[in-house]
């Protein structure tokens, strides 16, 4: 498997206390989130010692599925819900409904029985448009504005097989436009694409630096880059945007079930959601919000009607078709 995930224990110097249980957690959280999440989990669950295994959404998903007959993780925390739905369908998740989960917004709760996963926060696909590098071109208001000839070779987006952000965009176009029109749109977009990057944030970072005119990326990354002073607009196209959520679950067969249940309970708490809101504007717990500067208005209203089960069931088919059509512009993997 390309790009083996790095195990990031992030433990304090010295041996862990003997009464602590090491919990291996697979995640696609950003690297700068791992320390605060570990600290918060271990404060809430003193008998847990968190050991992260972190990589991109695509790599973690593939690794977890490959380990189906010999699971090495105890939990998954901070991975796309569509991936967890694949795991649930494959019988790889432990049935457990965390304490307090009924208080969360409905879309963040597993609708099926037995209950197996809990949503944490939502992330959206957005356009980062560099006004200084646009050469007088008007800012796109619609997805189809990205097909204009003035943007040829000036757009980057996340690779959907590597990045959860890339896949949510592709799935969003196919669901909202219909498959025939969605693929036709992506054919046109491909003509204007410079490269498909293996990160959900990198396209906006490149646009912010002026290396590209347009980066399709995470909503929160756009707001952060604009707040740093980048000459960009963060745009949610008028047709609506695809979205996904990060979620958590316990791995079926874990030998550390008691401790993992406590961590699952923590995920559903108001305190945990306050932590999630430091990174995402939309979180599961009602009333918890931390809208950052320069975040686009009306984000929750711009979210399309998204079928996460469709995203899970069609992931392999969609990615295979996408790769057949567009892999020629994939950036080299580092």
C-alpha cells in the first residue's frame, strides 16, 4: 500500500502509567489537531493512553479495509462518515450508542440500528479565488463558471481517492447535477485543471500564495488563509456545495472495549464539540459554534441534500471512473 501511515503516539516523555490502557486510534485529523485531541481525550478518560495512526482519508480507509480480518485499531476518530458507513456495512464496527448522543443534531447520528457511529463536525467544499492573480476575470458564482476559458490551467483541486474533500466534491456534483451532467461537468473542469493534489487544504494554500488563481478546498482553510491576509474570496457556489462529516466509531473485536466506550461517550459531549469547533464551523452539538473570521455566510444553508450512504456504496465505482478519466493530471505523491 502506497504511503504507509505514520504512527504518532504523541506521548509525554517516560513510560505510561501502568493503569493506563493504550488505545490505537486511526484518524485523518490534521497533524496540528492530534496533540489537543489527545490531551482532551486523556483528560476526560484518565485510564486511556491515545496512540494515533494518522494519514489522509483515502489511505486510512484503504488500510482499515485491508485489515478487516486482523484489525489493528481500537477506534476510528476523525474520519469521513462515508468511510465509516463502508466499515459498518462490512460488519467492522462495534455496536454502541454513546451516552448523550440523542442531544446531537440528527444528521450527526447513525440512523440505523444497531447504532455504530457518531458524527463530530461537517466540512464543505468551497472555492478559493485569488483576486490579485485573476487578471480581471470575474469571481465564479456558479460551479459552471469554473469551465470558462480564462481559467484554463489555473485551477487545482484535491484528488478524490486521496482526500475526503476531493471525494465530497465529486459526490456532491454527481448527486446535485445527476450523474450524466455531473461527469460532463467534470470533463469540462478537467480541461481547466492544472493538477489534482493529495490534500484537502493544499489547493486553497496554493491559491492564497498566488501559485494558482483557483483552489477548490475546505471551507475552513479558505477562511483561515483569508484571515492571514491572502487576497482571496471564499465562495460557496449558488447551486450548493457537497459536504461530509468527520465521525467516530469503535472497531469490532477491540480488546479495549470498556475504555473505547468512554472515548465514544466523550465524542458526544459539549466539551468535545467545543474542541471540534476550533477547527470546523459546523459541529454536532446544538448551540456550539465558533464561526471564524472571513467564514462564508450561509454555509449550513448551502449544504446540498447529501446521501452519505450513497457516497459509501458508490465510492469504489465513482473513484474508478474518475481515475479512468482524470488520473493523468494527478500530482506526484510525496
